[in-house]
C-alpha cells in the first residue's frame, strides 16, 4: 500500500527535467552515519546511473536516507528503475559484508515479514 505522501506525487518527464529521488534505509536506520556504508554506496550510485543513462547532478547523504538529483540523457528515461537497481546492488554488498564479519546489525536489517499488497 502506498504511503500517504506518495499518493499525491505526480510523476512526469519533459526533456531537460532534473528529477529528485530519495533512497531511505530500512526503518530509516542511520546507516549512512557509518563512513564505510556511505563510502560503499557511491560506486553503486554511479553504476546504476550509468546503466540507466542518467547523469548524476547532485546528491546528499543524510543519516537515514539519500537525496539524488538526476538528469535523464535519453528521451524515454527509466527513472523508476533507478532506486530499485541501486537498492538491489547496494543491499547485496552490505549483506555480504555483514555476513562475512558476523555483524549483529544483520539481525536488525533482516525483514521478517513482507507487507501484503
């Protein structure tokens, strides 16, 4: 079920539009306060933008989320796929890291039950 603020968001694209996107950590945990997690995310942002022909204009890391400004380089952009691709790439790396180091944070980040849609 969409969150209340998502229902009122109107999505559109005109050539030359710059788009603002937000990537939130699970339960808004302040994961980006940890330099290693923040540092590991940047290459994934670059990779996902490159794969989807989106120019990264600006970004800002906050403790529990990230803001991105992207400029589509193609007439039919795939902006909706950016966050999904980014989250998939990044979460897989972080999970491997947490498992390899037996980090207790893995328990807090494990989704026990999925929302029914």
